[in-house]
C-alpha cells in the first residue's frame, strides 16, 4: 500500500472539507470562532465517529495534531478567498466530491486494516465520507441535505463497492483510487444533471 | 442467564425500532438512503452511545455485523408494508413500547455484567432505550418527543428499577423480563389514556 | 497539583451547569424527565466528548457515579429556586462564566496529564467547556448560541493560553486558576457590554 499517496489525498480531503465547512458557516452567519468549529467538525467529524465506533481511540486528530493545522489552513483559505470560492460553485462541487471519494476509501482501508469484515468496512467508508457533513448540518440546524437531495451517499456506497472489487483484481492502489473517484464524480454529476433522486416525494409537493 | 431468550428479544427489538425509524423518515420525506440511515440510527443508536460511554468498543454492531442485517430487514418490512403499518398505529405503539422495555433491560444487564454499579446500569438502560429515538429526532430536526410528551422515559426508569428488584427475588429471568415489559406497557398506555405528563406547561398554552 | 481544590471547583462547575441546563429546559417547556436529561447533558456532555475523543473510557461519570448526584443536586436546586434564579440573570451569567473557566482548565489539565501536546490540550479545554452547551442547544433545537453571539469560546481559548503560560511561570495552581477565571469573566463581561462580536453579519441585517 502506497502510504504517501493516500496520505497526501487525506490531507487534501481534510483541507477541502474545511473550506466547505467554513463557507457553510459564513452563509449561516456564524462568527469567526463558530466558523472554525464548523470547519473542524466538517473536516474531521466523519473520521472521528468512525474511530470512536471502531474503538480506535484516541481519534486520528488527537494522535496526529497536524490535522488541526490542515483544518486551520482550509479555514484561512476560505476566509481569504471566499468571494472567489463562492463564484466557483462548480469547482467547490468537484472538490467536495473528490473529498467524499477519498474519505470513503480511507475509511474503508482503515477498517479493513483493523481486521473487520467488508460489510463493516463499507459502512465505515460511508460514515467517514458523509457524517462530517451530517454533523455540520445538525449544528447549523439544517436537516442533513444528504438525506433528501442528490444521491450523494449512494455514490459513496457504489464507489466503495467498486473499490473493494478493484482491490481484488489490480495491485495498483493509485489506479484503483483514481478509477473509484472518477466513478463517484460521474455518478454525482449525472445525478445532479438528470435530477436523479431516491425520494418518496409525491408529485404534488 | 438465558442468553438465547434475551438474544431473540434483542433481535426483535432491533427490527421493531428499524421499522419505526423508517416510517418516521418516510413521513419526513427522506429519500431511500436517508431512511436507511434513520432506521440504522433508531435501532442501533442507543446501544452505540451506551457502548461508547462504557468503553465497550468496538460497539455492538461493529463486532457483530449481523445487526446490520436486522436493520435492513426492518427497513424492507417498513417499505413493503408501510400503508398497512401506518394504519396499525396501535400495533406500532405496542411494538415500540415492547422495544423500549427490551432495550432498557438489555442495556441494564450489559452494564451490570461489565461490573458497574446499579445507578450507572439504570442510566445506561434508559440511554439504550431512548437515545436511538433522540438521535432519530435530532437528525430529522424535531425536538425529541420524549422530552415533551408522554412519560416515555419515566416508564423505562420505573421498569428498570422493577427489573433490578425482581432479579434479587426471582431466579427466572424470562419471567422477570415479561413482568417488567408488561409494567412498562401498562404505564405508557395509562399515561396516554389519562394524558399524564410531567410537563411545566402553563394552563394558557 | 492541589487535587482537592480542583475537585471542589469541578463539583461546583457541574452543579452550576446542571442549574443552567435545567433552566433552559424549563424555558423550552420540557417535562421533568426531559429537564433532567438536559441538566445531565449540559453538565457532563463536554467532559464526555473529551473523554471519548481521548479514549479515556469509561467516561468520567461512569467511573465516578457521584457526578450523577451532583447533576441531580443542580437539577433540584433549579426546580426549587427557579423563580429566584431567573431573576438573578446576572448571578447566573457569572456562575456560567465561572463554570466555563473551570471546565476549560480541568479539560486542559486532564489532557496534559495523559501526555498529549499543548495544541490538543487547548482544543480539549475548549471542548470540555463549550460542548455541554452545544449538546444542550442541539437537543432543544436551537442553533448553538456560542457560534453566533458573545465571544464566549474566544474567552475560553484566551483563558486556556493564559493558564498554560502561568503554569510555566508560577507553581501556585490555585493562584493560576483564579487569575485565569478572572480573565475569562473580564473578557466575557467586556464583550457583552461593548457588544463585541466576531460575526460576519452585514450592517443591513
């Protein structure tokens, strides 16, 4: 396993999610400290819940405090370039999707490396990817978007299954990760374009 | 301790709570994935919080992945029979109460078996029984019902105390469980019928 | 380290937060049981999250059940004297601020004593102090106040840094604690008086 490659992706994912959290907080008129907390929760919340449930404590950012620095970097980038970033909705969407793909794979890999079966690993992959956003939405008092719109988490799940299969066939992890992320991005973009949804929403609503 | 009997009750409780979670999610217009998450959180959330606080990690469903299957079974049952189940409000109420009673006893037993005192065991019994519903309500952005209506949790607490006392007198666990659950059901039905409440709500509200 | 002194402060902090939680719950028309849960969550929630993240499980109140008693004492005091306490808004504000200062220091000390670096200890100090209130606000379905008003958490952070510095200079812990708490109270009162805020709120809102 190419540790360095995954590590870089993890750092990028953390920064991207911190940016996305900070922007959400600013949109909801949180103050400077509140925005930092939301950046922290969005970037590290999914991994925190995963580590707690697996009993892999102290959780990641406690044993590796440099992750706090990555959050602060994302937070400062978002503050400095917020007007630019908000214009770049498409870019943010892309980054967000890349982050989700990465976190799915990282959660999955960590769980498997601790010796748990594939069903648990898949669940933990989804939890790592989406529960940062769920916590962000809970604190900003929004019903978590992921449960209502886009087939966000379905994309993670499909990507996770694809990755597990690829790992059994190819030995090239970087290749497998890139294919998986492309698949996740593809599903999300298609879902948004075609207005796919798994909703029960009746026609007249 | 009759492991098999309690195990069956635990499985039934998990399925019943997964049904109740799925129905709540559908009522709140969650999509298919969101409903599955709510089913999962409602059925396994109370036990998860209990295990985390006790330091009994990895939590139950991680060490015993078959619990994920029970959640999926409850979820599918709710999807298939939702129109029937929604008509059966009384049946659901009964099942929900049985689930609460079971989870109180299971949380209590697990905590005592880990060597903690009765005060902690009672608290963990209540947490196991009600925090799945609390998490469900938080995610669907409702103020948790249990804190406002019915003397839901008071019933758990009374049941838990009753069970601890019975255990000291009788050796027959199945008998003690059944008596406790009947007591909990009885309190809840009486509370709903008589509109009992522990509320501070002033007369003019 | 003067264990007894810190211990007394911790007990007082727990009782004060239980009072503040109960009053919030009553204001939101929670019932008697719901108010007890909110008292419990407000008083012990921050420390619980800290202990979970540090992997210091079972969490404090599970290994030391007397903390449940302190919560009940605060809860009963709030119920008995609620009309008086609500009149004493200033007193409550003062107590709340003292509680926050204490919990910052206690979280900080515990994390350092477990061998973690200062950046983690500061973060855990803030988490201990403010996440009880965050959980309280989440359950009562309010966007956590601390992220919008007052420079609440900024006061904790400043106090925490001050305390770490003082510890390196003076050996008298009681003195350091009192100085830190006075600083935190001073910042909060100034912030409220001068309407300081770290908000992004535009002028026309």
